C-alpha cells in the first residue's frame, strides 16, 4: 500500500505525576522528547513537530534541531493540544496527522506509516489507530491494558478496560497465576483462562486524524462511557464517527510511564545503538 503524505505531531506535557519533567529525561544522551522525534523522523512523514507546553521542552527540541512550537498549558488532553498545533501550523483540513506519544522513544517508524495508511484507505473514518492480538490471559484481564473489538469492516466497535469479547459459555480456567478467594475464605488461583477465539485485541495508543476532525473533536461533548472507562476515544464512537484499526503483527515497544519503564528504555536504546555501530 502506498503511504500517503502525512504529518507527525508529538504532544509533550511536563506535568507527569509519576515521572516529573518526563519529556526532558535522558535517553542515551538526549532528552526523551528528542528521541521520540528522531524515531518519528524515520517514518515517511513529511513533517515532524513537537507540541510542547513548556519553554524548557521547546528549547530542548530547538537545541537538537527538532521542530517544536509552544501550546497552551491548560489543555485537558493531548487531542486538544494537537488541535491547537494544527491551527498554529495552518495545516489544511484534509491533512492526515499522526499523534505519536511523547513517551515512546523506541516507537517503530513502520507503525506510524501503517496507521496513516489505515486512515487514508478509509474515507468513511475520521480516525485510525492500531491493535495487536493478545496471547496471554493476564494481559486480557488487566484493566490497565485497553482492549478493542472490531466491526465487520475492520473498524472499532468498542474499546474497554474489561476483558472483551467474553465467551459466556466457554470460559474455563486452564492455568493458575492470580490468587483469589473462595466463598468460604479459602485461597485458590484462577487467573489464566482460555482466551476466546478469535483472540482478543490489545489497543495500541497511536492515532491518525484528519485535521478537520481533530479541530472538531474538542467541541464534541464528553460522553458517559468515556468517563466510566477513562478512554477518550469512546467519545468519537459515541457521536457516531468511525475509527479504522490497523492490525499489527507484533506488540509495539511500550512507552515510558514509570522509573522501571525508563530503565528499560535506556537499556534498549544502548543495545540498539551498539547494534547499529557494529553493523
């Protein structure tokens, strides 16, 4: 499939509760936000821009030759920040914008291309995103891992933190990983269940939008399901819009949310740099 012209925007927010000043944390001698932009630049994007909320992030990007602009600090979500960035950059409404999170320094450039392709191929959709097959029951049951079920055209039917789809008549305990309690207070281990077939899908938090919809999104009233699940993308479905889903063959490299994630990302970056130098 031919990759369409698209722009990458990377929202960067300093006020992370778990990792303060996260965009500026060092990854291999550069701020994390710079590493994200460098990875995104390896995609087919015609432009990569950081949408920062703090002058320190702006300076860090400019010092490393990364295009960046300063957005307001009050935005409720990354989508709101991107909408302002589109206006500041004066992007035409039909431009495809891929939202790459600012805490994914090892994101695969191919995945960025694929999400842009998925949206370009579906003119009936206002957004696209990605997913991959879940193979471990622990992941399926984990509320911190978002699941998605698809409609008949390969678009998103629903996103949830719950284990969906749930096979009512065939769910059986087949392995033991998580402690639970029986009615009489005894301890049993009942975690891993036989996964439904077809296998459930894990949602990957990368999105492509057309600029016209990205500007419209902040004006859509929030919905109850969005608040219950704490999933902003449910607002799009609630208001009758469609989201295309690219099915990835492999799980993407996880983002950096904790100190443990940061240590992993740093080690992976060192290993990657070493392999490149040997090559």
